[in-house]
């Protein structure tokens, strides 16, 4: 693929495995799942699901900007939670980061996430 670009920014955590922060092909950007790691220090955000979700969405936002867009270019968001009781709190945080109309979204409960965090969020952007 000659039009494939790897997106990388110091404004988001480095990959903790064999993957890129995002891949852009044409006007579509696939952003890897983001957990509440602080860029630079790679430390986990301490606090409740609200603090964790805010950091995960900040990380997504930094990658979207590095790709030439913003979270408002998102067409699909996938959220993984270790406890669906956090659903309402995550909805409130998401509304802070997106303008209406909101992107399509899935939210599922999972048994566990990397580094024992409570949330992971990924996105697909159409630029």
C-alpha cells in the first residue's frame, strides 16, 4: 500500500506492543485502543473511571490531531469497560470531547484490559 501512513505523536502514549498509534489510508484513520496512560511518563492515571476516561479520550484526541483531524472526525468509537456500571460516567466524559452529531459507537464489558485499567477506547476517523 503506497498511500498507507503511520501516525505517531509524542502527545499520546507510545505503543506498549507491536502496533502503531494509528494508520491512515486515504482519508480514513484507524486509531489503536487508548488506555489511561500519560504520554511521556507512561504512568497510569490514578483515580476513578472519569479520570481514566478523560485521559483515554485525551490520548485519542492527540492522535486524531497528529493525523490532521480531530475527534469530531470520528465515525466510529469502540469502548471496552471492565464494568458496565461505568457506562453513564463514560457517556458524560465522551460528551465533553465530541460535538453533536456523535459518531456511531459500541460499548462492551470485557474481563480485563492491558495494565489492569478499567477502560480502553479506539476510533475510526474519516478526514
